[in-house]
């Protein structure tokens, strides 16, 4: 059975095609979900792709939060559905309160577009289950507001509860703190991605879908995309029983 | 439902104390080029002006508070202050600004 995975398209999304391509490479059937849709058409998982939803006006992600499709995504997430927000999609999830924290203006005020290395802190999540060992994954970032922020008490709780999913690391695979060059945006405690408390909603700033084939410079991102597809497939199979 | 008047407000949104504000830091860093000394603690926020039709200022203020809390600011990282600018006709005040 081919698993159907939704990719939300907001006005201003620009990585939706890349996400759909990566999903197809992983053997899934990608389904476009227009932002005005109030239902998800029975997809087994949802990706919120990168871009500049609604022009990033006011704050990145905030206007998208109030779109009809996000109401549906919130309901889907509350029911345990798998949701992955990439870059702008992460900002939308954070603004919607579906994952903890906020994404601030980058430490150096510049839009950063370059490759980074991240490490998975959890290999038992639906988003990393096929990542194999705990090794640095190479993929691009491209954002102006990616500096992960939460207050200290929240950060402590996230670490304690295993909600830190990815961190930026340097060449020696050591976590890159907010002032280190391997951390592209000043994210606190090197956090590149987090999950909600239930573990079914995740957001990350780097772009796994842009590291989907060796010809693009890296196919490390496919470890995450394949994990999502397989996890969605397993869940769909269980639900169909 | 009749709405008696239009009230004009400004919502001033600023980064909460302790939140890193790289824009403020950049502004502060430029002050030396102007030969200005003794300026510190620069924080860059945004100001949103709007008109609300309501039955009285209290009701209008409640609407603006909700808007400020749920949309105009992110309570995790930003604080806001609602500043009443008085009863007005929104269209007229827009025109005034453009005419200025």
C-alpha cells in the first residue's frame, strides 16, 4: 500500500515541490494540501514545507497559523497524527503552539543559506527511526529567523523529556552553542529541532528535503524523510486493521 | 447591532527583557559612527496602529487586547502595550496621515 502524505501549500511556500519530490523518492504518494482546505483528505502524515508563508508578514509563521488548513492540522496533531514542519513550517508550528519555543531573528541578523551538520538526539522518534546510528547529518539551512529560543525552565524540561530532536554540531560532532560558528543562527543549546510532548509533531530549521539526492551534495535528509514515510505507513497499517 | 464609535489605538510590541535583540544590538553598535555617546539598552520593536468600531472604549480596548495577545505579539518573546489614541473615524485619520 502506498502511503499518502500531505504537503501544505501556503501562499509563499517555496519548498513544497522539493518536499513532494523527496516523499516520492521515499516511496510515498505526496498530496498537495492548499491552505484554504479545511480537511486533510485522509493523509497519513503532514509536512509543512519551507518558504515565506503569507510573506512572513508581522512574524514568520503567524498569519499561516490562522489558515483553515492549520485548524485541520492542529486537530490531526491532537489526534496523534504525524506532522513535520521544515524551516518556515517549523516557524508556523511554533507560532501555533504545536511545538514549544520561538524562532528569533538570526544572531548575525543575516539570512543564512549554507550547509550545516545536525545530530539526532533521539533515534526512536517517528522522524529519525531510520537514521541508523547517531551521526552528523549534512543538509542546508536557509532562513532569517531561525534562532531557537525558549526560557531556561522550558529548555531544561525539553531536555529532560527528550523533546530536543536535533542539534547543530561542528566538524568534531560536538554540539555547537549559540556563539559557535557551526551554529548558524545563535539557537540556544544548539537546538535545531524539537518535538511536542507527545512526540508526534516535530519542527526543524534545516532542510532534509533539499538533501534528498547525492547529486544535490548530500542525501542525508532522506534518513528523516524515509523515517517519516515508514512511520506513517506503519501507523496507517495499524489503523486499517 | 449598532456600533456607536470608532476608536483608534496603537499597539507597541517590544522584545521582552532578557530576549536577545540582535537588531537593537546592531543599532547600538552604529551609534559610535554618529559620534553619539551614552546611549544604551536599545530594543527594536514594532508599532501597529488600528481603528476599532465598538460600543464604548472599554469594549474597543478588550478587542485590541485580544488582538495584541493572539496575533500582534508572541507572548513567549514579546511584550505589548496598548496605547489609546482617542475616538476617531478610521478613514479620516488614515487620510490625514497620507495628507501629512
